[in-house]
C-alpha cells in the first residue's frame, strides 16, 4: 500500500485558490525549467524571477551540481535553450556554483550562438566583472566551432557579437586554425555563410531560389519545416526532395525537433491552397518517425487530457500553439506507444475519445475537442472508479490549475462504507485501495506553476513538451523513481563542436 504525505505543512494553494501539494525545491525547479519559455508571459503571469531565486537558493545550499545537470539535461534532452543559458549564468554568479560552470557551459553550448547568449545574459543581469570561471569555460567552447558556424550566428553591432566575446574573455586560440578564425572575427572579415536566410535575403523568396536551396542540401530539417508554408507557395519543381528530407529518420532524430513543431507546421499549411494529402501524410509520417524509438509502455494505460480554459492560451507570444494542443498531441503519441489505452479529456465534464493507432498521431490529436471551461482534474479517476476499470498507469496531461473540486459519494458493495470524496487525491487514494494498489500515476505538467495535485509513492510529476517524457516514464518503471533522481544522475556532455546542430 502506498504511503501518502498529507501533512499540513506540505499543502499550498494553486493559482486558482484550490488546495495543492507543495513540491520540494528540486522538483519545483525541474518543473519550472522543463516547461519554461524563459521570460514569456504565462497565463497567470511570468514566473522567471521565482525560477531564478529558486535556482540560486539551491546553488547556495550546495546543490550546484544538480543545477548544472538540470541545465545540460534541459538543453540536450528537452532542447530548451534560453533557460539553460540562464542556469549557466546563475552558476557563474554564485561562489558555490563556480566549480560547475565549465561542465554546464560545455554541455549547453551546442550552437555557436549559445556562447553569446550565455555571456549576454550574464552581463545584462550581473554586469562586470565577468567571473574567471565563466571566462575559462567560454574560452574552452569558443575554440570548438569553425568559421561557418561563427559566420552563421554572427549578429549585428546592436547585440553581443563573437568579437565582443573574444575581447571580454581574452580568449586564446588553441591552434593555428582558430588563430586565423579569431583574426577574421576581430577584423569583421568572416566569410558570409551559405544559409537559407542569407539566400532569401539576397535573392528573394522565389521558386528558383528555393530550388537552388533545396538542391544544395544545406537547409536543415527544422528550416524546411519552418518554411514549409513558403515552399508550398513557391512550388519548386524539386519539392519531392523536401518531402524526402522530412521523412529521413536519421535527420529527424538528429535535429531533436520537438513534436509540437510538426503539429504547428501541419496546422499552418491547412489553409494553403497548395496543401495536398501528400504533404499532410508526410508530416504524419515524420511525427511517427520521431516516436518510433520510444520504448513501448506495456499493459493498460488511462491517458487524460486537460482541455479547460487555462490550457487554451498560447504557449508564448511567438506561437499560437496552446498547452491544450500540445496535450492532445502528447496524448496521441502516448496512445501510439501503449499496448492498450483508454483516452479521455476533461474540463468540468468528462469526454471519451476513441483513438485508433491506425488513424495517425496528428489525426487523433486533432479529433479532440477543446472547448475550455473549468478544471475538474479528478474526473478521469472518478471514471475509473465508477466503472471499476483496472489500469497499470494513469498519464494525466494538465497545467494542474484545478478550480472545480468535486463533492461526490460512491456507493460500494454492501460490505464497504460509501466514499465521500472532496478532492482528486482522495479519489486516487480510493482507486489504489479498491482497484489497483500498484497503479503508477504520471502527472505531466505542461505549464510549470510549481504546484501539483497528487502525492504518493507511485506518483511522478514530470514536465515538458518532448517525446523524452515517455523515456522518463520508462525509466521510472525500471526503478529510477523520480525525475529528480534522473537529473541528479545525469552526466551527458556531448561534443557538438563539429556539427551544426539545429534547435
């Protein structure tokens, strides 16, 4: 039987004023970081200041390695850039974080402009002098990129440039090749790189230019996806090469494109007059490829999607995708990798969704109605209880902003007392007691406000928008337990110096 910590000092209120459980500092920071579009306004306001203070407190409590691991994990596994830059800067700003700066910076700097972003954030928020730990780390990584990468990400004089980095860090070249590159940077003499941005800027967004760009083979998967609408408008004769690239398994996995990017591209091209069934099928195939390497989830799974009003705001000011849309997509991906599943959605009502694996991941996701409304997060568990359905795991995709607590009575058999439930936690407790004592619960937090609605031995609160969420679920079922433990054990500093990694 699971043991639940229901002490009063472990309780708080969520943004809707309802009772929730406090996360410990490591859990809360992981949740905020892995759902962060840093400095973007969220539905209930910007929590970036709280994230910074929480990370700073952990560093000063001797948890610098955890914060460094989290930065590298966020960048490499979840492909989150801005927040990983912030954590690197925080480590450099605190005395107890300096020993972990080089490790974090090396793990985070996959692209050349990660260097300028980290230093720019540090100078904007902490000013000079720049700590030696950060200078040494940036000197090390700046010696790992080539002229093409510097040229591609070199910015105008209004922003921090690579010349500024060399001047401020006094970086020395590790060899003659980099000595020549550094001279070109200082003299503003870098070769103009061949990229889709420079070509479109110089020659215009025309059919002929796109034919040349596509034939060059130098337009990455993410760039093709981002420009798919433009490419369809241009109607290049070699458009089939684009379709081939978008279904190249190795390219898709290497690009680390978040699944919702495919979904966003799919939604954008629907109104394009040149959109056909072929290109829609291409995007379906692409997202299935990105899902194929995920280990299957055995047994029976309830997948519950929050489609309430708080889930219907854009994830950022640069995107019209919403947490609800991402939730439907992740639910559809979960359905695809589960042996057997029941899919429901909820606001202040419950809706049954029929997902067929043969229908396609995007098609299933788009079949879910998102009408808004209140948030009654206990309804999926109540559904299991009332119908006495045994499942091996529950995957709940939500922002945890409960504003509609239930007051229900469940009449069991004559030998059991009726259940008087006023909270979703009580419903989960009852499910564990009466239906399946070994059920595993995964609450996937899609916004990261720092509160949760469930607690327990087999309760895992995860965060993020990536298919990596399902890898984490598999890890927990193999004995790793909590996301925090995975991050604590994380030690992945990949060398991206010789590849122009996208993302």
